[in-house]
């Protein structure tokens, strides 16, 4: 009798779960389709961005760039030539150059205060460097300047890093994990291990209270460090997710994949709102970035181009084809007035 009662309770709970799942599906509506297209009303828009600056100085493939959120003028770039270069995006001057111990660098990031930069790559480390140009400290011999912190815990290459604060940084790795670090103690605060493949990119929400990650397991996941665990998984891509970018309001994000498509997901409705692709585009996407208003989604491609997509209509607003090799990284500055593209042709270009 006791076993029968347990079985009946189990069946009742199972039926309740099924009923709730069906209710959620009814409220959500149909399958994931391009819901934003209904709002477009056939209207399209075009951009007229022009190349304003070319930043020359690297002698190897550029893998990453990141704008300073403090002034929207300075940016850092990382190259296979083994250097981080701090640029003034207006004058094109090189403000500072930091030689790296390992030339196999894959990511770089500017701290919120503009006083530090971080980088990492095949050395499995996240290295944090103070900027003499920002702190007012006397310039030391750059060839001998050590990092102020080396964060070592990942068992695979470092694919992406982003500062939450000067003393707190988030990293992703080929070991399928993301780690939230305390930079001062050089110890992990939280390790996120929900992915089943290399984590290629992370993007922070406002104040760092949520972040999204993209992985070679073809999914994007949303995490809340407070929890700390994965709170949502978004599927839809058919290949590696190379880049993710949080939407300005923190309620959605975009993703770019080797399946030649970008997608826009809404975290509140837990569904895909739009897909950005063209049957003529057969190459992978390396990086994505929203315009300040969110009206456009920029995507860098392996075929040397950067395409600006209309976020709502999923039409191409402009194709930027100034580079002569793979566009490996893109970024919109905090003011929203400039787009920077970095390429394996060793050049950074600024469009406005």
C-alpha cells in the first residue's frame, strides 16, 4: 500500500509538471521564429558609416580589441606580435605598448577606471597590467614591466576576459568554464561549469549582476553570479557560438556562430526574437556588437567583411569591406559614436 501511494503521488506530480509545461508553451505561443519581423512593416534602413581612422602599429594578426568605457577615446588591442597597444582613437597615436610573455594572446579588456588592461590566451593565464599613461606613474622599462596580477586556475586557453570592476574580472576558457576572480587575492570567487564545450565569449550586463556566455556546444547560457549557476540556456545555433553581446537594456543578447548566422534572444520571454543570415554568406562569424541605440547589430565575418544588420527587420543596412583579411574583432565605444574593427591584416579601422 505504501509503494502504491508513493507511485500515485509521483504520477500526480508528473501530471502537474506536464500541465504547467503545456501552460507555459501556450503562453509563449508558437515555435521560435523571427518575431521582430512583424514589427518591421516592410521598412528598411541604411547606414552610411565611413572609415575615419586607420590604426597602424601591429606586426601580427590582431585577435582582440576593447574600448575604454571611461572616455570612449582610448582602446586596447592584442596581436600575435606579442604586444598590447593602447591607442588614442582620435589622434591614432600609440599611447602605450606592453610586451607580453606569450605572443599567443586571444583576448584583451579595459578596466572601468581606465587604469588597467587585461589579456590572456594560450598561456591559460589572465594577466592584468597597470597603465602608466592612466595612473601618472613614471614610465618603467616596458620590456621588464611585469603584470600586477596573473590569474591562474584555468586548464585551457583563455578565450575572453571582461572587467566588472578594477578588482574583479570574469574570464572564459577552453576548459569549458567561466571564472569570476578577485584580482587582489588572485583567487577564483566563483567557477561556472555548465557548458559542455569550449567557452568562447562572455558579455556582462549592467553592474555585472548577470552575464551571458557562448560556447562550442552551440548554446549560449545566462548566469547570475549571486546564485551562482546557469539560469537559462538558449539553443538554436547549429555550430560553435564564437561571440555574444548583451543588449543595452540587459534583457536580451545577440550571438554569432560558425553556422553563418547571428541571433537575437530575449531573456524575459526565453526565446529567439530574430535571426540574421543570408544564403550567400557561407563563412563564420567572429564577433558581434550592438549600436548604442540597439537599432543595428554589427557582425565581423571570416570573409573580411563587417555587416551592419537592422536589428528589427534583419536586413543588411551596410557592408563594410575595407579589410584585406579576416575581421577578428569589433567593438562600439561607450558613447556610441564609433565602431572599431580589428583584422588579421594587422590593422584596426575606426568607422563613424
